[in-house]
């Protein structure tokens, strides 16, 4: 638990200003080559304490968050200061780490900056660390907590190739630390400190916090959460900040059973509203108000393809619930310790052009018929990065056959029993460079001859020409047995959750395929998806949930 202690900067009667203090600058190198564009480590050290910071922090030009470490002498207590944002500083202390360090001392010596140095060696997480230290100055310190009890550390080398080396050492009259640590400080325990510092490095948009997704006519919307299709869909409007070109975006869902014991289709999605009609209209007014797709098989499919007035919901992440995780952990098996939550986390950076500075409906659907249903928590995180992979500036929803409104009358995606399959016409107002189809596909039909358990080829046609063909199939489902306490066990020694499936496993996400389409000219185009869907048997039938989003740059 965090306990706030407000410490005025007047308390900092730093002994650093009353004893002979040295400022040491360290630079990094790799395989003997100095690394470019460095922010060199700065150490202020005297007989009473050792401060570790960097040049930008010294000049008060550092971006938030950043840290300063102080090692008090002779106790070797490490005081860490985390600067989360302007005016918000946290700290923690560690009196044990330095004393637990162990070294192998060698007879090797060398000079660094004219000082006689000895070498000590240690192992940290399978890394071999060489520490070069001097006792010439009768001081103990260095650029990290490592070797603080040996002497003054002037070089640390890891695995013989990565080094931090002192490049200058001079006496100073005053460090100026009181000008940096000059605000009230909140002290906390070590784990909380690390957690708060880590979370300050990225932006978190909290969407759902332990919300129930179930099947009940008692499910009602409130001022924060919209509920549709008897509670199987939940929605919340989220405002996104500006997301820069180099930033990464992740979606994270944590799910548990709250009564439903089965593996269910789930999706996290958002609703494009840049056309005159949106999926949200269908939720409010009924699925049959959405555009109709027919391919000649005698069935009607509403809201699954785009047209000049409508774009389907865009999947951020498709996931599948495990068999009864947490709720049914009482079903004991020898040597099985069940997991208590299914964690689903996925990089969705390629979709950020449709998220940045937008206020949009974010939703989660889990298809189930249980009053207890499922419990979910959903966060979206935005991370500063120098990523260069996702350069697209366009995100265009083309199709989504996942029947998100299943419990409100939206039919299953059985259109692939016809030669035409799924067919979409779309118009590009401008040329689209480096176009890709972000394609998610899973097969369903949960009996032995259903497409869930039979590999089927997916073929994608652009403008009438087959562009990509593959067989979506997962053979790693047995890896997730401990997430599936309620999974049925068969006489052959397998569990239902072990069985290979058409691109999904109980308790996992389904990754998108990124199908390269090249450069597309402005004007009309077509996308067609063909799958040899299996025939029904009695009341059992197969279906394919496929979604496609066009990515590229104008």
C-alpha cells in the first residue's frame, strides 16, 4: 500500500555539498564502437553518497518518466526516485541488493583515466558481467548499483561486447541535485514503485472493468455501458488521444467464466461512423435495418459487407473463451493446476489511423446462452516507440461475417456453401499504395464432420483474380489445457480443448493474416472470399467468421 510522505526540499541537506565530490561521465560502446546519439550517464559521488542520473536529467531536459538513484554510504541503501510527470515524484528504498552481490576477483588490472583498476566478475541472468573498479580515490560508487561495495567503478562490460566506460572525471564544488529533487515525494514499497514507473511509460485507456457479458433479458444499459442482444454485447464510447506515427497500440482483454462452461466466440471491435449508416444503427433499430447481402443460397445476411453508405464493425481482436476458466476450477484432475484468467493481448498498431483523435464505440461480444456468462476487463494501451512497420494511413472496413448480433437475430455466416461465397464491391477515391487485406478467419461447426475440425482452404480474389490461398489451422490447442477446467475428456486420453481446429483454440486469440495486394488504383474494385464449406448434418451446420480490413497509404 502506498503511503504518502510529503518531504520538503529543505530536508535535502545533502552531504554531497559538504564533502569532496566528483562528477564522472560514462559513455556506452558496443564491440568497441561508441554508440551514437547518447545521453551519457552522470555520477556524482563522495564518501557519503552516490547519485546516478544522465546528462539530460542534469540539464533538466529529460522527457518523463525518468529516474535518479542514490546509494547512501556506508549502508549501501539504494534510494530510487521516479519522476512520473511534472510535480509527481515517487521513491522507494532497497537496503539489501548491494550486500547480496557476489563476485569472483581476478588478478587482471588496467588503467582507466589514469587510475589503477582491478577486475571482478559476476553472473546476472546468464550474462557475464566484468566490473573494473579503482581504490585510488578511496571512494565507492559507480554508474549502477553493481559493484557499489568494491570501490569506484569506472567500467562495466557485459558478455564481452557491451560496455559502459568512464570518459571524464573531475572535482566539483556543488552538484545542484537540490534543483532537481525539489518537489514533495511519495514513498512506496519496491514493487509498487516499479509498477507505477512502468505504467507511467504508456497511456492506458480503460474500457471495461469486470463487466458481465451474459444472456439475460435483465441486462440493461446504464450511463456508462450500453448492452445489446440480451447482454451478449457491451459497448462504451472511448476518446482516443492523438497517436503519432511511431507509437504502438495494444488491446488487452482478461476473461473469466462467470457461469458459462463452454468455449465461445468472442470479439473486441469498434464501430466506424464515417458513413451515413453504422453498425450501431443496427444495434438500436434491429439487424434487418443494415445492408443486406445475398449470394443466391436463399439466405439473407445483414450488416456483413460494406457499401457506399455503410462499413461493418472492425475487429480489434478475435478471441475464444476457454472451457469454464475460474468458475469451474473445482473440477479437479491430478497434477492439473488450473489457470484463473484467460489473458488476451494483441498489437493493433496498424489500425491507429482510424483511432487517433477519434471518439468511437468500443465493444466486446461473447456468444453464449448463460445467465452467469463471462466477466471481462478491457484496456487499450498506447506506447511511445520508434516502430517502422506500420506506415499505413488508411483503414477501410470491407466485411465482417462474425454474427455479433447473434442473440438479436443476425444469422450465422453460412454463405460459403455457394460458389459465389462472400463478394464485396468497394470504391477507392484515391490511389492506395502498399495495400494489404487484414484478414481474420475461423471455421465453426462443432461436430466431427463440422468445419471446426476439418481443414478447409480459404481463397481470396481481388478483382476476379485469386491473390492468396491458404488453409487456416491450429495444431497447438493442447498447449492451453490448463485454461480449460470444464473441457470434456475422451476415451482416447484427449480433451476437447486439445483438438486441432480451424484457426482457433479454446482460450486463445486468432491472429490476422496480412495479404499483400500491391498498389491499387482509384476506382471500383472487388474482393471475394471462397471456402468449401461443409454440408449440414441434421440440425448441425458449419459457418465461417471472416473479417477483412483494407490497409494502405494514400
